[in-house]
C-alpha cells in the first residue's frame, strides 16, 4: 500500500531521525510505497496566513472563507496542494513527532492548519439542522488509516491513568479524534516511546522490534472505535450523545465504543 | 498591575482583533500597565530550531540541551529573550487565540516552544528520586496569574460533557495545566466564546460586558485548584496520585482539587 510519513523533528541524528529511517526501511522492505514529508527539511511554513492563497488579497483576511475560496478555485499555494495530493495518494498516514508541551510541534500543527483546507478536511458535505457535515468518521480521507508515533522524555507512569501529566490517551485525543478521525481516518492505537533520555542499543533494538511489528500489522490492526457522528448516536445539531448511548458517561472516553 | 497579552490571530479586523483592542482599553482604563505580543504582527518565528541560539552550532542539534546551554550562557536569540523579559515583568498573562483543530494556532505553540527555555520554564529546580523539579505550581512563573481567551465556531453543546468534540475543560487541560500551571502560573477559568459565525452588535456588546467583568476581576478570581506536584499528593518519582488522594478517580479531573 501507499504510506505517507509526516515527520517533525529538527535533527536527523536524533532518536526520532533514527526511528523515521527505520520505519521507511521496514515499510519499503515489505513492498509498500513510502513518501516522507520531513517538515523541518522542507522548511515547512508553519504559520497560516493570507499568503496561503494566490488570490488577490481582500480587504480583510478570513482564515475559513479565504481557505474555502482558494481550495474551490485552485488558488492554494503550491506547498499546500502537494501535501493534499500526498494525502489523497496515501492508504495510511503516519504522523511522527516528539511530544512538546503535551502536543505536536508547532511546525506540524501548522502543517495541519494549512493543509486541512475548508472543503478538503472541514466544511465537507451537507451542513443543516439535520446533518452536520461529513466528519468524525466520514469525509475526504475516509477509508484511509492513520497512526501516531510519539516520543516523550517523561516516564510511562507520568502518563498513566492517575499520572500527573494526564493519561496519554486523553492528551492525544484532540489529535487522534479531532485531527485524524474528523476528516475520516480510521485511527490505529498510537506507538508511544517514553523516557527517551534513557536510550541505549539494547533498548533501541527492543523498540525497533515492537515498532516493526506495528508497521507489519498496519493493514489489519483494529482501529480505535471512535463513534461516527452520522451513525445515529448523536443529537443533531446539538451534537451531544443521545441519552441511550453510554448513559452516565462523559468526557473523551464516551466517544469510544 | 502588569498584564501581558499574547495574541495570535492573523487579521486585525476580526472578532479576535476587536476583543484584543477591547481588552487593552479596559485594562488600561482600570490603571493597569499592558504589553501586547501580537504574534502575527511581530512575524513571530514559529519553528524551534538550531537558529534559536547564537552559539556555534554543534554537530548535532538537541532541542533541550541546546536550549539549556543558550539560556544559561546568554546565547538565546533576541526575540526569545524579549518575551522572557515580558513574562518576568507581568503579574498576569493572558493568551488569546482562536481554537484551531482543538488547540492553539501553530504560531502561538511555537511561542511556547521557543520562549519556554530549559532552565526558564522546565528543567528548573532539583531533579532527583525525591524531588522532580519545580513545576506544576512551582517554578520561574510562580506567583503570577494566567488566563485564556478562546474563540471557536462550534456551539457550546458540541463542547459539553457529552458533546462530540469533548468537554472544553479537557480540550484546554494540556494548555492550562501542561503549559500554564507547569512553570508556576495560577490559572484562572478560561473565557470561551462559542459560535463565532453568529455575531452581531447585540451579542458583541454582551460578550464585552462579560469579558470586561472578567478583566476587572483578574486579581481576585479564584484560580482552577490544580494540585501541586510537590505538596505531598504525588508519589515521587512515579508522579502518580497517592492512593489516598482522589481514590478511584483518574483522568485530567483527578488533578483538580
């Protein structure tokens, strides 16, 4: 299959750089086609602004409206178009990054903001009082799979159910649910590497074995069972869970079957 | 008091631009000193990289180690130093931004990543098996207050306890707890404006009244009672809540008294 690896680390000679090289080799050895968007190497423009469209600037920049216009009329800047083409080409998309301040690095956040155009990743499908667009399980990227590879210096216990940073699944929910499931991806469980400051050859080999297995299993790993917006479980347009669905539950986990 | 407003929206003639102007006027009218870091207007460099230090580049860029070296030896790039000075000067810091893909805009995330140097916002205090640094309630910015002003196009119900996006308090937890409480801030409840696509003069006046009240009350609003790392409630170094603290609770909310 076709795999797009979107990678955000500034140093090729880093743990992240080694893991990226490992993943590319493993996937290619298995016969997959691989493209890498190495955002730092590409000097990816992180900041969404009026220059993201080649249209004549209006008197006032509106991020959504101007994105919609540029996407609909072929006026997007070239770097955005190329990334959208890669997303269309891919069967599976991997985002790989170090967890900085409990989210993705700014350069990757800016990739999401700029590539996820209105009409491409949001504002897709009918928006009315009975249907709130094609999103959360439907949309342009439906039928594709996505997975995170994340490194962090903290210990696994710091990200446990009662760990001080909050549970890793909750920290990643806005990305896995809000950025990946939203435009349609099926999201596989993340591959998280803790305590990166304690790395040696033995541990790197163990991590490679585990990551390699995950990459070998990409096509048949069960995705996180996020609920679908338009499958009858949510009130529309309030978009709250219907009373009969997960009664008494609230928070992020209520949106997982 | 001294108020720093860190503001991230690309268009001055926007709701966010109007709210920023409103806040500055209200705070100055009350006798406060106000500084604004208007990140788009400053063309803030969003991407953390080796150029953030004036030191001779080593053979390999390490974000933490090189940040520590640059901070300790006065080798940080000037734009980072200036923002750190503003943070030291401020009694209260407000971050104002539109919620893009369930987090802050990349330009603001990059402000955090670059300004929050090792030795300034993390890596502060003793790190040992009995003390895990001055963080989560202690640190360089202890004694200061912080607050978010956030706009979103979604409805309030979409961000409710059972809303499809997840509860707004959980979406903002990695920012309020992980970015603000971490280096020491007391964090006030956020001011969130929903459904920004439906704005008229009446509603803007109502929002101004409510926001103005929050700004008038900055000094005596009760902060979110996040637990402090070093107050005896966490096991060290596992950094999980002790069994007697919030027994049976887990997730983000367990870290709020």
